[in-house]
C-alpha cells in the first residue's frame, strides 16, 4: 500500500500550459514521485487591455516513500 500527499503551489507563465509546467518543474526540484497535477484556479494578469501572463493554483500529488 502506498501513501500519497497533496501540496498546493502557485506559479506564473506566458500561457496556462507554461504556468502549469513551471509549477511542476519547480516542485520537482525538491519533491520526488509526483504522480499528478490538478489545476484548481487560473488567473490572467492584464496590462493595457492585454493578457500579459497567467497564474495557476495547482495541487500536486506525490507518493511518500515508506
């Protein structure tokens, strides 16, 4: 039997995919065995009536080594 843990992380990027990828990449630097990423919220940052970046609130699930 395995035990999983969920952490919440916020990240930014030029697209929603970039923001999600950034969240995963940064978390993977210190967290092993990541199994899934759930994008809970997406926010677009607007300047001069243009979207300039996206922010995501992501939940990452990883397996705890036993």
